[in-house]
């Protein structure tokens, strides 16, 4: 199955793009998606463990299933004022 991964802020800078399509096996979870994103974008891998992941506009836990065609967002912490 294929998911669309969106990168924001520092994640976008490290990935070098705003979005990417990633292939996952059927029955994949957020943990599987996180692993696949880290493999596809090694500059993100060390930080992915601590950054929240959202699936279809909702924050998701590692065991959350990911559907074919899902929009998965990598959301690094932000700061500013």
C-alpha cells in the first residue's frame, strides 16, 4: 500500500522536500511507517523517534493501523513567539 508523507518545519528541511509517497506492506502501523520514513530519509531517522506522527489529521500512537492512501504527517516540535 502507499501513503503520502508530509514534512513540516525542520523535518521538511532534513527531508529536502515537503512530501513523499512511501510504500508499506498491508496491515502496517504507525511504527512501520516511522521505520520506512527513516529508511527513505536517513537524515530524519535519529529524530523520528521523538516526533509526533499524525495520520489523516489526528495524532497517532505507534500501534495505530495505517490505511492505504493515508496522509501521514511528521510533526517536529516548533518554537517561537
